[in-house]
C-alpha cells in the first residue's frame, strides 16, 4: 500500500435523506459526494441508514399504523448488488474520495443496518452490519454476522472505522476498534429528538444531546481518534412522509442541529449546526495530532493488560444452510461481501474520470 496521507480535509453530512424514495436517496448521496469532492475532501461520512432514511416512525406508531410505512421502507431499501450502489461507487471514483455510507440493506428477504467504506477507486473496502438492532428496530432489521463485524480498515488516509448509533456506546466494540489502531472514526447517527421532548421514564440516553455531546466525544477520548458524527435532519415535509394519517405532526426542529466532529482529545472542532442547516461539516485532519493522546492512553496497546483482560471476537459467518466441501473437506464458506455482490469490480472508468 502507498504511504499514508497524514493531512487532509474530511466532511460529515448533516442533512435530510430522501425518505422512502431510493432514487431520491441515491441522488442526494451523489450530490453530497460531489460537493465534498469539489471542496477538496478526501473523505465523506454519511449518517446511519441514510438510504432511505432512518425509520424513526417505528418509535411512534402501533403495529397497524406501521405496516404501510414498513412496506414502503422495504421497497426502497438498497440492494448491495444494484445499479444504484454502482452509481454511488462510481461517484466516489469520479471524485477520488473515500465514502462511509450507511443504508438499509435488503438481502434476500431481510433488512440490515449496513455501512460500507468505499475507496477512491470505487472498491468496497469494508462491509459491516450493526451487530444488534436497538429495541424496536428489531421489528425492522436483522443482526449482523461474524464476517460483517469488523469496523476498521487500513487505508491511504489512515486506519478508518465506522459504527452505527449506540454501537458507539458499546465498550466491546470500542475495545475492538482500539485494538485495530483506529485513527479516524465515523460515529453514524440517525434522527434523534432533542432533550426538550424527554418524558419520564424515558432515559436521557435516548435523546440527541446525550449522544452527540456525551457518547460521541467519549468515543473520541477513549479511542484517541478524530471522530466525525454525521446526523440526519428532517423538514416539515419529511415529518409528513413519516407520520400516519390522522396523527399529529411534530415540529421538525426538535430533531435537528446535532452534527458534530471531535478531535482525538474530545474537543469539539466545528460549530454546532443551526437547526435549519442542511449541508456538510468540514474538518482538517492531521493524523500526527493523534500521537500524544495515544501515548497517554492507547487501550489497544501499551495501556492494556491482555494477560488480565481480553476480548474474544468470532469473525466467521454462521449460515442457516451449509454445504459440504467435497474437495477440501468440512463445509463451504462464502463471505457476505462476496455473496451480496460488493466484491464485484466496477466497469472501467470513463476517460474523463481518469484525468
């Protein structure tokens, strides 16, 4: 691999997704990739379930009210081996930019909360799924498997990792990422209501401020990483699309303004976005700024005692049906990355893209 680029510009998306509309979602994705590329970024991070938007309605409605929304959500989720995904990969290649993308992945008949890391050549470097859907999310999404667990990849812009939502609070996943020497992290968040909506006995951990201003900087501090926190926003029109007929419409502002970027010492690096802000949060990353925080507390190295405390990780996929391998014995294994088609190369780039 070529030498690592230590200084570069990165962006975190703080914008509204294309609710329940796969084509609109793809267009918005490519729009922000193009904007980041035009502005000289080497990396752009999207929120959790950016395509086709986080199904926040599942926290608000009963079973019968959820069915039309669930059907439309599934219909507009993103298959990994699709022309839509190839267009996104081609946009990354055209802009020569790394992309961390969160999406609702439809795989056979199930949905997964998925992230991919796409390289500036359009190659998928990492395909991971949220290991466990949170609370009512389990009515919509399945769980990740062993071979979709790893979050950190060595790249030309450092060791880059990403996790979804409360995975960023999970001490075991943080330990795993730290053990892989993570340097730049994407704490991808969905749509979250603000603290003004909190009603007992709902815990404070379930509002935006707890996650953008406590969980996310804690991740940065504990792992010594630059931590980008892309967040979804919503408009009045988005509220209408996510609300069943006859239900009271909420004020969209309670969900907005939560995008953040933190340095490896936990300091906030960008102004908090306004509630009506739709766009990119930019940061200048310098990997050398990580050295001193890691020198004080590297929980994946000299500041741990593996002979006393260790984490066991099983990266093997467990299939419902396995086939006998008659040539080599045992059973055949196909990686999820290969099975869903993300290891397929893109067609050759247009000459204009290679310039």
